[in-house]
C-alpha cells in the first residue's frame, strides 16, 4: 500500500474524527488494484520463468522460496521471480513532534502531519489488518499468502509449481549427475559381427526352456527341468559426470521405467569401467561401438531377467500390444536420469538348436580384449574359416583381474578352467581362474602363455569344450585418479591449476630417468564430447612446455620447474603442480560448464627388436576438471544508480513526440585485473513492463539493440507510444508516464561463447526527465540550509551558480537535479508557462537548464506556482528585484512566519512534477 496515501488517509481521519465521522477514501481501491497488479505480475513472471526454462532446455533440480523470491534451480542455471508474500501495511506508529504528528508506517517515517485544532484526537492504531480510528475500523492490509507449492513427479518427469493459484509445469532435472548414453541404448543378444541395428529376428535376446534337469557346475549353477534359460545380453554403455559419482555403488537402486510408471521386469547392474578395460559383469558392451575399454566415469549397464519373467511372458514382458518394444528410461534412486530411449528386445520364439555352435576363438574375450594371433607370423587372425589349435595360435590378454566372456547371445553360461598342461606354471606365477569366469594374471606372468579349457552351454542345454591358449602381452599401467578440480571460468580466463600431489615424487629412479624429454609428458582429453571442453585435444596434445603448461614445486606456483631446457630425474621428481595456460582464442565454440577428464601420460620411448622405436607408458594420471560458471555478482558489481535490486535510470536523448531513450549502463567490472571494459560485452535481452490489464509488454521500441552495454553504447529507445499513453490525452491527460517499473535481463557470454553465458534478472525504475528536481537554499557558507529565507520584502534571494554547474557561490535559492543547479529566478518563474531549454540543444544527462534562446528543444515549463504561509491567501510567485523570487498574494506575512513555496513543472513529454521548499520570513 502506498505510504503517501496512508498519510492522507490518517490526516483525513484526524480532521473528521471530532465530528464522529470517518469518510472512507475511495482511493483505497487503488491499493486493491495494486495488489491485483502484483498477482498479475506473478502470473507473467511464472510464464516468463517457464519460457526461459523451456528455451534453454533446462531441467529443474530444486525449488526454493524465501524472502519473497522464488528460485528455480536447473542444470542451465538458476532462475528467480519475485512473489509477493504479503501486501499491505503491517505496523503503524504515531508520535508527536511539536505541533505535528509523525506517522511511521512499517518502520518508514512519513511527512509530519499538522495537528488539527481539536483537543480530542482519537486513538489510532492497527490491529488484525485493520486501521482503527477511535471506535471505527477500516480494512487496511490485504494478505496474500504465497502458497508456493512444488510437486515432483518422477514418472512424468515434471515439476509442477503452484503460486497463488497459478500453475506452470517444468521438466524435472534427471539427477544430481549427468548420465549420457555412450552406445545404443538397446539390450539385445550378445553379438560380435552382426550390426546392432539389424532387423533380423535372431538378434533378440535368446531364450529357451530346459526340457530336463542338467548337471552344470558353471557360475550360474545346476539347471532344473522347466527352468527358463536366457542367453547372454549385450551391455549398454553410459557416461557419468562427475566421475566421483559411483553409479555401481550398491547403495544405488537402478531400475528401468516406462512413461506410464511401469518398471521393467529386470535387475539392472552398473559395472564401473577402468582404463585397462575389464567389465566385471559377465558380458561386455556391444562390440559394434568399439568399447573394448571403458574410461573413467563410464559404466556398462547389464540386465538380468527377474523372477517374474517366464517362458509364458518373455515375449510380451517388454513389448506393447502393437507389438512394439516398450521404451524405458533409466531411474536411479527414484529419479529419472535419462530419456525414454532404452529398449529390451527378446526373440519372438524359443531357440531350438540341436547341437552346440562351432567355437569361435575371436568371440572369447578377457577383460574386453581378445585378439587372436598366429604364433609363427605374429599376425592377427579374424576369420573362423580355419581350424585353430592352442599350439600355433594364442589370444592376447592383459595382466590383472579380468572377467572372461564368450560373445554369443545363444550361450547361457561359460566355465573356464586352467588346462592340466599349464597348471604347474600357473601355480608358479600366481595365475588362477576364480568363480569359473575370472582370470587372475599378475605382472609376474607377463609374456607367458597358458592353456585354458573353455566349456560353453547354450540355452538349449548343448555343451561344447575347447582348449585355447592365452598370452599375457599387456602390462598393467598404473592409473592414478586425482581429486576433482573445480575450475571457475571468469573473463580473465585464469590458467587451469592442477594439484599433481605426489605423482612425480613417487616415480622410481628408473622411471624418472626414463623421462628424458618434455614430449614424454603429454596431456590429453579423455572424454566423448571433447569439442565441449574449454580447449581441444589438439591444443592439449601440442602444448609447449613452459609456455602453454608450466610445472611448479609449490602450491603458490612461485617455483617453476622448467622442462624446456633439459629433463632430468631430479627435476621431474620435484613437480607437484601444473598450470595449463590458454586465452579466449583457444576456447572451443561449444565449450560448456560440466565435468571433463584430463589425462596426463608419462611415458618412455625406447628401441626394441629390429631397431623399431616403441613407447612404454610409465604412468597415467586422470584429472577430473569440473568447469563451472561464476555467478553474475562474481563478475560484475552494480553502479551507484542502484537501490537494492533495482536499477534507477532516467529518460534522456528525448525528441518530444517520437524518441525517448534510457541508459542501461548498470554494471561495472568486479575486478580490475581483467583489463577493464568487460561490461562492454553485456547485452540487455529483456526489458518489459506490465500494463493495466496485467499483461506483460515489451518496453523497448521495436527490437532491443544488438550492441553490448558500455561507454557510448548503453542507450535503449523505449516505445514512445506505450510510454506516453494517456500522458497528453486531449480530454483527460494524466501528465504521468504510462509505466515506470520494468523488469530486465542482462546476459554476458564469457569469452564470447554462448554456452558460457551468465545472466542477471533485475528491476528497473524509470524516472521522467525532471523527476526528483528540488529547490535547495544555500546559506552564505555555501551549505544547504534546512529551509529558505524570505526577507522583509517577501523576496527569496537567487543563488549564484558557478560555471561548473554544480557549485553555488553566495547565498540563495537554486533548482537542483542530479547535482546540477540553475538559478531560481526569471529563468524559472517569470510568466507562468515560460519554457526553459537545455544548454546542449538536447535533453541529455546533465540537465543544466538555461534560457538560451538558440536552443531548439524545450526541456521544461513552469505551469503553476504556489505559496502558502499564515496570513497569506492566494499566494503565488513572481520575479522580484535583482531576479529574486517574490511571494505575492493577499494578506500579510509576519516576521517569523513559516510557510512553503512550490514550483510545478511540465517537461517536454508532458509529465508534471513539483518542487517544494519550506521558508521562514526573517
């Protein structure tokens, strides 16, 4: 509720109280209208919120409401809108100050109110949302409880916000992590050579029913008569960011859910991938996407039919009536984390194979690897057209603990044993098979061969055994995962600082000596979306030591370790930190704020047989880098034209009848370290107001300019017609601007990259050309006095303005606006209606007013003057001697009498304002 109105209301109450009446002011309706406007603003703000979220493709992760601000957090940033919690006055206090009453409304003191002459002033108070004057009470405060509710629907994937009865529906954020499919999200048979997108029926998941009990001691155990046997199912690969989030942790519940909320009848398991590739799941990801190795942050999702799937429903369990495969989304801990893209494809009929399929060496894999080599020629064998034997062929496998799989969807289970011919050597080197399908090969076994007996059983119970030879050809590379680095992008684009901890310090003497060249320390980007990282893989892999990357001993990075002038073991073992330097020219076009994985590879180049140069990896270090955007307030600070979250601006560069502009230069750089003028890149992308019908309208003229806000580049032309609607109406002019409150949004793209855009929503308060003009009296000490002095001739001295337009020389009255002053004399009053002009022939920023006859633009005119004092009737102002202002009218003003004079102005746009000042006759 407007405070000025309350003052008038209370004053009226005091005047009429003695007569026992209180006339309710109909202007109170304006406050009800104001309340309705706020509700309408809620509607428009919510609609704008939905538009922003939809346009950016953001997903809502959280909704909070506090202190009248609704904050919607999304993966694209936070969006806010102001929601009026309560409107109306909550507390009114009244105190006496001499002959005046001082009204304090919600802690804000109003203009003093002269006491009426009546002796019995009724008690005035506020209780229960009512203004009570004596024995009368009147509705005062209108409470609007915010009633902000947010309903999360994991099934529909929506977040429904209801505010004051208005509802919008926004997409629900998937989870606190980002999960993307790295392979086709289709669970089908375990295949190798056939394309995964083939429409052949036999590519579905194989299944059959055991006709009788089968004695089987493989990992899946004995088979009962009538048991449903399901073949091996291909895995689906997903990428998870941040990499610190462990999707395979048993505490997480993984499910597949369709769009109707029905869960797939499967058990979902996530198996973490590591650099050397083992997938501990009895299957490997679909071979057609070449995922023999999974990187950090990547997982293989596998499924197992739950107990509700039987031979009678396996065909229809994952399909609808069309029939068509049902599409599922992955759900983690009750939150949908992917789109509905997952398909479970089963065969339309049971398998009916009378004998086991021919054993294919190329389908036997260990730790995701399984290349077959000819012992004599050392060449790879990819064809199964020839018979292979364990003496002349071998499968190359890595060291370590690795799951073994046979890549065929018709296979139900596989068991592996060490062949008796290799048992002694296996025992000597610590090689063993665990759980029937896990090969353990320590580094001591590197370079040696072992024969394995592999027995397969298909879904029809057919069994087949084959002896294969494996050679341990790949050594274990030590992979170190460092703590995630939080990198905040700022306009200055600081270097990426990486804490290498003891990676180099803990190198052995032999390893440190082997790093004899800076090229043996290389950075790369291990991520599927490398075009989204700040810099490209090409940049990383071609960095020049001591230029693009600098190594340091200390955390403060004051003790560099140079590798460009020679690499020694002593140097590299001192390295603890690295700075990767780049500038805006290196930024990727599609750079995004998310987590990426950098890999530092330390290697040694050496010469082996036949003088061929080879590379041995000594150590790999994975460094997760979480790229985040700064907040707006970390990059920019507000100018001195702000009040709380509102930017105050004034009409300028006005051409009456057609053009009115405002400055939107609202922000300054928060740091001087960035070289200044960062704010020149700010763009105003929204400038709106709410009309009387509650509709949100564009406040600008036609389109927002495409330039950024900054020096000489910060003006926006308003829609002159909308701005002055009714101002100069020939029948009932308002002499007011049609709107003065606006909402704006500023955006800034760091490095000029749209994906790295930060934004700020804020309110704008618009002032007319001459708003806030005031009469100020300066004493002989050149300081502003509390009130003007009037001499015996009823004249007020004029002020003498210095040439700077800001300083007052001598004593007298001046007109002041934004610190600029002009003489309060003939230039101001003279004949009523006299027009005043700006010195620079335009209505610009300084507002220095003169009677310059050469000016072509009228700035203001004084359309009325007024003088009030005891003993004076019909008071007005005219020009006195020496251009002083003279108070005229009927009656006599006694010495010591106080009063008020007021000048009423009309500016070039027809907007009227007033400038009062108190005076005392001396």
